[in-house]
C-alpha cells in the first residue's frame, strides 16, 4: 500500500489543510478501534493505559532528540505553556516575556494572563511578512526572562530563524520557548542542536492524530529549578500514592502534566508518530518542499500574490496566497473538492507527505477558475 492509500480522504477530496488538522490515516482509525476494543474487553486496563502514556512520552522524546524525562504529555499546547508559566517567577530582576507577533494567540494570551503575577509582555512587531532579527535584538534585554517564539507562523507560513533568536536570547541570559506545532512532523527537529530551553507542540496537525494531545519539552538542567503551581495527581512523584495531604511533584517533566491523560488520543498519537518515523522527518521535509515548491511556482507563474517567502528554507509546510475574499474562495475551492483554510486575508494551503503533483494541479486549476478572488 502506498502512503497516500493510507489516507482514505484522497478517494474523494484534495486535502491541503494539514496546518489545521492532519488527514486521518487508516492506522489512526485502527488505533481508535483498538482503544474501544481494549475498553470493551478489559474494562479498565489502567496499567495498559499508563504504559501507553509512557510510550507516548518516549515517542515524543524520540522525535525531538530529547530524553523521556524531559517530556510532559499534556492535552493541549495551552495547558503545557500555562503549566510552564505557573513555574516562572516574574518578581525577580527578570520579568519580561518577549513574544513575536507571529505567535498563535494562545501564546500572547497566556503571557498576558501572567501580568497580575508581575510579568511584562513585550511584543516584537512584524515588518510586513517577516520579523527582522534586529527587532528581536531590540526587544531582548537583561530583564527578559523568556522569549516565546513560533517555529512557523500559522497565518503566513513564515519560518523564524530559531538558532539566531536563541543565540540573542541566551547571550542576554533569557530562556527560549519554541512553539513547534506548525513544524513537528514536517522536518527534523533536534532540541539539543537548536538549544531551545522549552518546546511545545501537539499532534493535531502534522503528527496525524486528533485534538486533545500535546507535549512540553523542558531542558533537564532546568527541571530542578521549576516548580509549577498548576498541579494534579499525574504530576506527583508517585501517581498512585493518593496522598491528599501533600504535593510531592515528580522530579521529571511529568510535573507539568495534570490529571488523567487523554487515553484514546494516546493510541492515535502512537500510530501517527510511528507513521511519521517510518517515513522519516528528513524525507518528509524533502517531499513537502517539492509540493510547496510546485504550489509557489504555479502561483508566481500566474502573477498571484504569494505571501509566504519564495526561499524554501524560510517557510514551513504552509503556503499563503493573498485573496480579497478569502472566505468565499475557501468555499468555492471546497465545492471543487479542495480543502484549504484561511487566516486574515490569506488562503492557507498546507500539504504533508501524502500530497503530490496531482493535488497541486487540481488546486491550480480551481484557483485559475476563481482567480478573480486572488490579488
Ligand atoms: C502554532 C500553534 N500553536 C498553538 C496552537 C494551539 O494549541 P492548543 O489548542 O493545543 O492549545 C495552535 C493551534 O492551531 C497552533 O497552530
């Protein structure tokens, strides 16, 4: 079976919306069915489910070259980052959080929620469709505690220069949190090589699972210094201690978790990550570059307004085109069986390894038909 045949949606649709939700693989369906079977046949197999939780932790760790003890398995990026925020002290000499204007709003919202706790949020503004490095250099200073950046912007596909920003932050003594939701699964990520202190992401998009599953990487040297006040029984050193009289957090990144894990999603996540690893992030990156390259070429040849950078090293698996009636364009494309999405005035076209040139041809044909909506 070819990889594409593992995704039934391609029998009926041209699916190009992985930045919102990855396509459902047969393996994902089987994983959910297995969950229901285990539940039906075994009733309450919590030992098995805790094993799945640990297997998921190892799978996430393997994807980003972390150690399993550096990974918290959570239900959303919002939870991961809120738990991290609860462990930060904004009353010392460092109280600033530098946030890029390319962040998914949950990031800005969580950091602004810390202002009653002493945090000051400093935004790094975009200059058109990019954020020049000098703007980060201007914003990061000796009072900066954390720099919170996305790997790829969910609105326009622009990729930030993570290593350069980490370098700027570390030279000033600030930590870096990388939001890798829009990249993990589409390219190799190595937290040690990138030297990020924290990394958050989830499975909904390019890791081929559903919502309700995410993770947080915390660099191991920082673990003893961070004590989240967001807590729960799955954050305890011994989950099954059942001690109502004390809080004894795990020394590992598990202290950033909360309560019962999203068990059905663990099954799907393990299946999704297995599929990604069987192809390999480096090969996926190559395949995504071929498809995004063909989309850009088709758009540029026709004079359409490409919002994402032309240079493939400066964008992710998301190509944005400007439209003056983007909601209508998404609707008309859907009528032609092409699934894409929009943010701002941008049409977002986001392929994964399962897309190919025939998808690009159908997309370009349909866009040509509706070109009056492009600018
Ligand atoms: C880059 C990025 N970060 C964070 C999120 C939100 O994650 P969650 O809903 O798991 O909190 C999204 C969701 O689309 C996203 O694209």
